């Protein structure tokens, strides 16, 4: 329980007097930080300050901010805490860095020992299902919003749909951070909850990030198809060629071909295995590359980086 002590509400030089000013100061103090971190910090700060304001009716925002400055901190202090905490958390969560490999062979084959490779590969396989869901959700939501726009019920439906887009953006961000390692927001998008309801609804429709999120969801279907096909074909073909000796041993070699030649041919069998191994590692490298590039794409389209500019 937070007890409000009026005696502590002494003006402090440079301390903001309203919650929006506090948030703007915090955003400026976090300039250059990861935009996902900025979003989390703004949400936490507003939630804390408004909860304190609600628990102390009759007190002005300036008095509440001064009173909690000692426990929560001034904007500059909060920004420093978030930066330090972020470094510690990322260090604790990050997988141990693999031993640097200097030779080209070590770099090429070392990908098989990196856990992030398999997480990215799983994301490629999962992306087909998520892509279908996201695409269907956006197309259905936009279609029904347009169809119901002429009715009274259409207004709350559109608001709920746009709100769901923000929620799904947060869910996708958690998937991306967990599997691809790209830092994504862990809190909902910061919004000015002190503004009138109609103003907040207007911001929901004019927020570029909401529209960018819908575009991202639409893109996930073709991207998911490509990712899924690359992963499945790469794994299937490479593992089939690697397993060619076993197929020949059990009498199935005539069903496998390499450039039109059955792998059951004695001279082609070693070549098939080598090609399979190389193709497998190329697939793993492709998964790492896809994971890195898609993480950057998700960060660019789902995170409101402009909020600290």
C-alpha cells in the first residue's frame, strides 16, 4: 500500500508537474534506447503515476509526482534504471556466446550448435499457421468494419477490431522475441489515458503503427508460405539424401534420384550424402538469416519507434 505524505510534496527543481510532462521527459531521457524498451518504460510510468493519482483524490498531479519521486524516481533516474536493468536482463537471458570460429569451415558447420538456429527454423514452420490466422483476422476485420460502418453497431465493432490489432501485435512481438531474439515490447502501446475518450479513439485510428501492424499481418501470409516451403523442402531433401545409404540398404534407393540418377548407383551414393549434408547446413544458415531479417522487419513495423524521437 502506498501512503501519500503531503509533507513530501515539496516542489523539486526540474521535476515535471503533470503526468504528460513526466512521460515526455522520460521519453527524451530514453532517446537512443531500444524503442521496445521505451514503450515498456512509458507504459509502466503512466500506469504507476495514474494509480497513485487515483489513490490520492483531491491531490494535484504535481503533488503526486513530487511525492512519488523519491520512490519511483524522476524521469532521468527512471531512464537510467531501465537502461541498467535492460542490460542485466538481456545478459541473463542471452544464450552463451559460441566460441568464435575463424576458419570458414568452422563458421559454416558451427551453425548446427547454435540454439537460435533451431528457434528460427521453428518460427519458419510456425509462420504458415500464424500467417493464415493474421491474414484472415485482418481481412475479416476490415471487411466487417466496412460492411457495418453504416450501422450503429459498426462503431463499437471497429473500435474493438482496432484494439485487437494492438493486442495481436503484442502477442506477435512475444513470439518474435522468444524465437528470433529481437527485443520487442512487453507492455501494450503507450496511450494518453488522460485525454478525452473521443480523442483516444481518434488516436487509435490515426496511429501509423496500427496500420503498419495490419500491413505486417497481411504480409505474414506470403512470407509464411515462403518460410514454410523453404524450411520443409530444405529439410526434407537434405535429410533424404543423407539417409540415402539406409534407403539403399532397405531396398528403397531406386525411389531417390540425384540429378536424374538413382542414388542406388554405387558411385552416386557418396555424392548424394555430401550434397545432403551441404544442403542441410545451407538450410540452417537460411533459417538464421530469415530469423535475423524477419526480426528487424517485425521491429520496424510493430514498434512505435517515433515515440522517443
